[in-house]
C-alpha cells in the first residue's frame, strides 16, 4: 500500500507525519504547480470549485509516482465537499487509475464507520499506536501553525524583505520533517530562536487585516496566490480566522477551549445568520463580527468561485461592514492566475483601509 | 517657465497615458497613445511627446506609475512611486473635483467604481469576469458597424427610439445587435441601445449593491462617449460630470502622488525613450513552482526582476525600488 493525500497548507505535513508514523509507505503529492492545476482543471467538472480541481491534480501527480491509495476528507451538510471523495474516485477510475480511496469523515452518529476506515490504514497496529501517531501529528501541525501565525504578524515589520519567508522555508524543512518529539522540540526551539532574533521595525504600527472565508482558500498559499505574504509585503499584519490545527481542535478532538471558541463565533453570528449553511459560511460571519468588535482595520473574505456557503456569507457581510464601519472586500479566486488583478485590488484595499485609519484619527498608517 | 515638473504614467492594457504637471498641479502636457500590445514602445513614444511639449531644460522632480503595466513602467523610467489605479483615480478626482462622491471609471479592459466620503475612499469595486462593459468592446462594435469610435456617442444621441440590447455579455450583446440590424433598426437606435446596455451591465455587475451618491464623476477613455454619458445620467437620475482631463485621470493622480518627492528622484531621464529594453523570461528550477522569472534589462543591464513567487529575485527590487 502506497498512500497519498491532498495538499492543504500545513495539513500536508501533519498527514505525512501521521502516515509515516503508522509505518506506511507514503507518496506525498508533488508541490502544487501550474501542471497540477492544469491536470485538475482538465479532468474535473467545469463548474466545480477550485479545491476539487487541485485535489484531482494532486492525486494524479501522486499516482504517477506510484501511489495506490488516497486518503481524502469527507464532510456533511450543504457544502458539495461531502461528495467530493466519491466523485474523485470515479474520475480517477475513468482515467484507468486503480486506486483505493479511504474517506475520513466526521463521525455522524455511530463512530464505527470512521474507525473501520482508519483501521484500513493501521493494519496490525494497536489502537494505542494509532492514537499516539495522531497526537504527534497534531503537535507537529500546531507547531507549524504557530510559526505561520507569528510570521503573518511579523512580515509587515521585517527590516530585510524576505527574512520571514526564509524562516518559513526553514520551518517546513525542520518542524515539518520531524518524526519524534525530540526532533520536533529541537526544531521548534531553533525556529523560535530565529523568530526572536528577527530584525524588525519596532516603531511601526501596521494596519491589521483579518482573513475569513473558505478554509482551503484561506490555508493553501499556492491556491490563494500567497495572499498572506502579499499583504505582509504591503505592510499589513495578517490575522487568519482559522488554521489547520484550529480546525482539528474544533471538529475532531474533544477540546473544551476550541469548543468555547466555536460557541462564541456562533453567538457573534446570530444577529446575521442563525444556522449552519454548510462549509464555513457561519464561521465567516461570526469571525468577521469578532474581528470587527476587536477593532480590526479591514476584513478580506476569500472564496473559490461557485462556493455556496461563502456566497451566503458574502451577502451578509455588507451589513456587518455598515454596522461596525469596517471595510470588507471579497476575493473570488479560480484557476486563472490573474495575479496583477489580485495585487491591484489588495493594494487599493490597503490604501483605503490606511486612509480611513488616518481619517478616523487613529494615527499614521505605516504601509510600506 | 515652470521651475520643475512631475510626471505621471498610466500604462493600461489598451492605452498608455503620460501627464506632466508643475509644482502647483497644473497640467503642462499630456499624451494618450494606444498600447497596442507593446507597452515599452508606447511609453517611449508618449515620453517623447511629453519631452517635446515641455520647455527644454526643465528638471523632472518626481515620477510615478500606475496601471496594469506599472511595475514594468517603473523599472523602465525609474519611478519614485508605484500605485494601483484605484488610489490613482481617487487622488486625481479629489484634487480636481473635491466634492465628488462617486467615480465611474471605464477604461479599455476594465471598469471600476470608487465611492468617496470626506475625501477618503470608502469602497471600491472592479469588474471581475466580464469585459462587456468596457472600451475594447465598444471599439470592436464601432469597427464592425463602420463608425469611427469618436463618432459613436454623437450617433447614439440621434436615436429616436433606442432598441433593447442584452448587456450581460459581449457575445449576447453582439448577436442581439446583429439581429436588430438585420430586422432594419436604424444604426443610431442600435448604438443608443448599446450605450444603455453597457450602462445596465456596469450598474448591475460593477456597482452592484453600492449606493451611488452624487456628484458623480465619469472618467476613463469611454467618458468621451456622450451616448454613454447620457445613458448614465438617465439611469442614475443624477448629473454626471466629465472632468477636463477625463482620459488621463489615472496618470494625473500618480503625478500628484509624485509631488512630495521633491529633489531626489530616481528618474532615468528622457534618454530612456531611445533605450534598448529587453524582457527575458526564464524558468527557474529552484523548486516545484517552476516560476517564469522575468528579467528586465535596459541597454544590456538587468534593472529588475519579477514573476518569482518566492521573491528570490524580486526581493532585490524591493531594496532598490520603493513603492
């Protein structure tokens, strides 16, 4: 069995660690490139969302390298994602690729289904070993997410452009490739040291922009055209509403702090949206309200073209914008690499947010 | 003779605009040329026109660029400021017509709406997927009907009963126009219908969900078309102003933004009009992204890089070219 999985930000590192620690032969998909997108777009339904297409590209490229088993997420609710794994399996089969697809879905009612699927991956290993490997993968993911979060905030202040990117590249190699707690701790210590000694413009008061929206577009830099980095270089402190480990904590493990946050988000969304609309539509609303209440300077919603839950959220964002006087912009991304158009919108948004802050008397903005 | 001038360049996909202003913000010279897929040559010709129009020997104290070709233009001329089109248009309008609350800008390939309040941009939008409401589409239709683009607006004003043309999409609009033409509608009625369709398309695609408050300024190349201007006035039931330099407002805006740069300019001088520029793309195999890294060189010396996602090459620009 040679196992592969789709890319999604730091999840790929955690997934690879988990599967390797389960002593499986792992074939990670090659990094997302134009070829990945091209393959995905070619073999996917035309109107499906971008994450689906990138998944297909990842799977095909991994199968070319010898993968025969795909681990894919599943889902429940109105978002089409719940059906993706089934459809993707059929597409791969039609292409003559013989693969076994293992779908990990959040348990609904009986947990037996999920467990029987996990046990396909953990042949001959104790429950204890599976739990320990999962726990380690979660730690690794949390470590990487922590670094990512710091760099999202610090990039606006770096004195040498590119130094945050260099730390991120180093973290992916050291933390991302750790397979024991000892190696993980050592890697984290090194990266923390690098962050602590980063040369920064400390007098700067960067603009603060919150990112909300569909999870895949929010977390996969190759697909969102490196949105967080772009904003960082425009002198903006980036606050993401979600990370991979947040998602795991909120959905998969019984984590009281994460549950409390989810309740807070739903509560904040209540005046605008009271129910689950699939995907992260409800979270987009709730997190936007929390960002606005926290005095953020601007909010950016990202979604893949045709994303239903986020379209519902998009139609409610103007009321939040009006109620709190916070500028909100929606970026709809698809396979086109219209980087110039994206950059123009981001620059204009940052200028606008900065001018508003000066106008409100909030001090001088420090966009680079 | 002015003591110094500031240059603003707006390098759009369809047209290239250059404006020269003096220290007080008065327009001394302006140039509007088709880009024709060759922005470098267009910038060089436009600068040549400007140099000819300016009194000889007047020093250039600051240069700024905007438009989709702004990064390349900045590397070519040596710009002090590089700004997006939204901010550029807003800056120009706020200087020229300070009371304006809404800017409608329709250019060759894109269109924008910018809302202003108390001298600050409060909201904006650009067309995303469709070019139906833009200048290139009008250009194409004028060409098909055998009417010079400059006469299209006047022709629309002669209409007695404008026909209804679908404005949602360029393809639908064109087939609608052909249908109307073959059923015998007069040319002026069809053109007037087209103007109304473009305005409907703009209001429902670009300006959707935004409250348009007067005074409204209509700028960009398409503002030359009086047919569209009248259609906007009747659709909005508001007076619409077309500023004097409506076709070069983006360039004018960045020229204003260059004004604070008094003294230390990076401008390479008007000599760039004769420079031999080369753009060379190479696939970088540093990682799986395989970006096409573009090197821009003037007279054989590489001046800037772009196209790399990791910044290995382009970070060098950040060190030398401020934004």
